[in-house]
C-alpha cells in the first residue's frame, strides 16, 4: 500500500501521541507537528475518507483504524531503528532523529531489513 509521506507522518504522529495520552485530537497533532489547525484538519479529513482513521464527532477523538495503524507502526519502527543505528554509528542524536524521519519514508523493505540484520550482527 502506497500513501504519501505526509499521510505517513500524520499516522505516525497519531500513534506516538496515542501511546502518551488516552485521547488524541487534531489540536494535539497540530501542536506536536508544528502545523496550523486548518492544515491538520484537511489532512485528518483525507485520512478519514481513505479509511486510515476514525474521529468521534462529540469528542473529536482520533483513532487509528487497522490499515492506518499498520502503516503507523511500520513507519515508527523504522524511525526508531534507523535513529538508533545512526546514533550507534556516531551521528549526533538530533541529526540522527532528523535523518531517520526523512529516510523512514523512502527506504525499501529490503534495504531496511538489511540494515536491521547488520545492526543485529554488530550487537553480537
């Protein structure tokens, strides 16, 4: 399943925020990502229309649906693994986080698995 990088970023953000709080709303996403509320509202509308999230009308609570959660977990796993690997290679943690955020969206599954294998071999 191929979706735009921006959609992946929103889904990952929703996942991360949902791990910290019981309810995630558009305003929480806007604050976390540093985007305007109207921009987030448009993205949320698109994610909802494409079946990645649901949103309660009374509370505004946003929940990942199975397809959205699958994408979010994949991207988040890549982010954590790539940033950790870059840090172990000696990259400054802030730079590693920023680079991982860009790499996680474009790296192929094959290349990511190869990096994971190499990182595991380095630990042994």
